[in-house]
């Protein structure tokens, strides 16, 4: 199986490569359109800032390429946010795969929640084969200041400041806000499900 990881200067690629290695899958990190297009599956990870990442994608026409893909695609963290319509982070128009806006957490004055959310949180309302074999309240690791609201695309939810989408799905596109590559056995199971069941 050919797995491509989209290279677009948005960090965190190494830990994703290690995670894939742990489940016995080799992956190619690339921004070459033909290599991405010919892959059986595509990972679109990312840590960073939305407008910088979108500018990099647009300069290389990777934005058009990602939207056109027909094989399973999994966006991780910033990757998922960039698959949404718009992010309030520097007023950034994104890929529009999910018709959802990404907004910054706004805790109430005096609330205990800090932004960014950093740490483990429980998933609930799990749908699709991506979460097969996992129970509600499975814990995964989050690091983010922005979130996608719940919508018809939501396939897993979590709570921090408010209920929001921990994962999204539309057609061949999947996105997770958390970091499966840093989420121990639960994250490994989700990556295995993407490789073997999607």
C-alpha cells in the first residue's frame, strides 16, 4: 500500500512517521502532486498557523490537488481545520471540504479553561469505521486554540469550553482535531482503522 503524507511546512511530520512505522506502514513525505495523486491513502497532518499553511498550499497548487483527491484522506489537527471552510485565525479562507467554520475558543471570564487546550480529553458519539473497536470516553491528546463546531459532518465529539467536533467526515475525507500519533493505543487503533478499514 502506498501512503503519502502531504508536506507543506506545517510541522509534526516526524511523529506521524514514527506512528505509521509502529503499525508497520511506510509512508512517503512529499509535496509532489503525482506522488500524492497516485497514493492509496493520504495523510494531511499539521501544527502551525492557518494562513501561512494555506499560502504554502496555494503557491504549489496543493490546495486544488487535495480537494480533487478521490482516495481516503485523513487530516490531523491543523490539517483538519484547513479542510474546513474558513478559520478565524488571521481570517483565512480554507479548502472548503467541510462547510464548517473554525473559531478560537472563548472561555467565559474567570473560567478554568486555558487556551490553547493542551492534554487528554474523552471522545463520545463515535461514528464510522474510523473508530471501530473503541468505546465512548476513549481518551486522545489535543493541542489547539481553534475548533470546528458540531455539524452534520461530525463523527466524534468532545467537550472543552463547549461541545465541538473532535472528528469530521465527508465522502473520502476524514479529519481529526486531536493527535492520533500522540494518543497511545487509542490513537494507534484509529490510524490502523484508517489504513485497514477506510
